[in-house]
C-alpha cells in the first residue's frame, strides 16, 4: 500500500497553485498571456495526482503453468507534472493555427523504476479563402505510460509513438451544395521489444453535401485506404490490408437543442494473402461489415448538456497476425453547471465497447497448422464521474473517479511451457482510479 508523502516544497507549490500571492498582486494575464499582433503565447501548467489500485492492469487469479501470477494487482500513487505552451496565430473565429507543446513528467511513489516523461505536439488549423476551407487536426505523441486492455505491456510502461493527422478541404459549389476531400492518417509504433504489431493507416474520402437550409445538410461519401502492419519482438509477419467503403449521413443543427453528425454505410477490409497465418473459415480473406458513426450534443438547458457518441467499424489486431475484428463503442457524458456563477460543475458518464475477433490459425513453412486461436469477444466498460471547481478563468481544480472493467473470453500470447505449447491469456481486470488535478493557464 502507498503512503502520502507531502514535503514542505510540495505544500508550498499547492498553496501557490490554489491562488496564494506573494508581494504585490499581478494581473494573471501579465504572466499567462503574451501577445504580439496576431501571435499569442499562453504558458500553462497542470499538476495531477492519481491513485490507482491496479497499476499493471493485473489479476492475481491468473497464473501460468508454474502456478505463478502472470501480472499481479498492485496499487500506486502517480504524480504527473505537465508544463505546456500554447502558440496561437489568428483568432479562432477565422484563419488560425494553434500549436500545443506539452511535456509530462511521471513519478511513481512505489515503482520509481517506471518514472519517465512524455512529449506531445498537437496542432489545430483553419484556413479559408473564397469558397475553399481547409481545416485540420494533427498530433504527434511520444508516450511512455502504463496501458490496459489488449495493449498492456505488463509490468513496465508501454513505450509508443502515436501520430494522428486529419485534414479536410471543402469547396462551396453554391449556397446549398459543397464537395469535399478528406485525408486521415494514424500510426501506432511500439517499442521493438514488445509483442505488439505496429500499424500505419491512411484513408482518403471524397464526398458531397446538400443543404436544404442553412442549419443542416445531407451528405454522401466514399473512402479508400490501406493499413500496413509491422511485427515487433518475435512476432510473425502480418498481411497488409486494403479498406474501402461508402456512407450517407446528415450533419448540422437538427433542432434548437440537438446538433451533431450521423452517418451509416458499409466497410470492407481485404487482407493480402500469404504470410505465416491464415484466417479461420468464418472470415476468409475479407472482413466486411456495416459501419456507423454518430456524434450528438443535446442541450437540455443553459446548464445541462448530453454528449453521445457511437462507432461501429472493422479493424486489425495488435496481437495476432492477420486477425480482423468488428468493433462497437458507445460513449455518453452528462454535464451540469452548478449555481449561477459558473464556478462549480459536475459530469458523469462513461463508455462501453465490444470487439469481436475472428479465429486465427498459425501455420509453419510446410503448411501445417501449429496453433489455433478461437474467436473471442472483448468487453470494456469505463464509467466516470467528475467535479470541477473554477474560481478564476485561469485556475481550474478537478476531482474525478474512473473505473475500468476489461473482460475477454480470448487469448494473448505469453510464451510457451517446457513442452513448447503456447501459453495464452488475455487477462480480465478491474481498475479504480481517483485523480486530483490543478491546472493554471488560459
């Protein structure tokens, strides 16, 4: 178990973060916002303390062939300090670029061997000229923290690089119609000693919107892309995939209180042939499924809002070569402002996801099946609750609770027993997290 260790410097820092002043008062904008013409610099700082009762996403009831616990359940207190610099050019209502540069220092109370740091770069941009609008979000994240679920690295942090790029070019043909093109790119690159597959996916979409009025529009789009998969550690090669599909949908303001986007369609993921795996009879070399995405906001009143998100799509496994899955995720968040001053707010909600994975058979060079990994279903539940206190526009304190529940009837390769038989587990676990965060900055 952990024990709290608050030193005098820590207590002093918390007092200053809570609004204490030394000497004569300064306007916070003198220290937190610097402006030259259209260029703004906004330094920010977040200090976060998180208690988790399951740092490794482990389960003491799951043992290997030697009757040893594969991944124990242990608790810890994690302190994270995150200085950030926001660089903004232009006003957010017009042409602008916003760059967030963030550094995370992670410190573990009882597992200090895992102390480390992370760097994140996030960019938002919007440019408009005549009838053309180019909008995008980009992120490059160098991460080194514990991860649960199917991407767990066990007793050590999961070192990884994540890249997400999303850009859309829109051309207004008339007041009622437009055409657009969109390019998306995602990359997950894990440390070479981890038994996980790197994935790089790019996608191009072309579509058109018809707007019967200024509030909402109907659209249709088609897409094509590819996923490239690269093995780490001693994993076998995995086939690449072609992805294509089409959608119809509606976006905009459906009523004075309801806004968002809903689209439905069909998606096909075609695996290249060959390699050291073959896909079970249930799936063949092509995975196809209806696809859907929804993102809705319902403003019940000036202080109450409901956010609903749902996705249904196909994907490729990070653990087993050539394995496809169909994925569903539902997210709901209810937020409520308290009082008339906007100082207090509460929110509650969470997510539920389900991944249905195909059967996989591994084969050797002579074509003999060496292992069969049956179909499996992964369930993941993440309820949350949050209390926010914002006494100043530049100061926010947040107390939150999160619960993770991962439940799978499937497998994960964890080596072999003395007879060479693969030992495979995908560990079910629960994780309670309590977090207190103080954030300074605009």
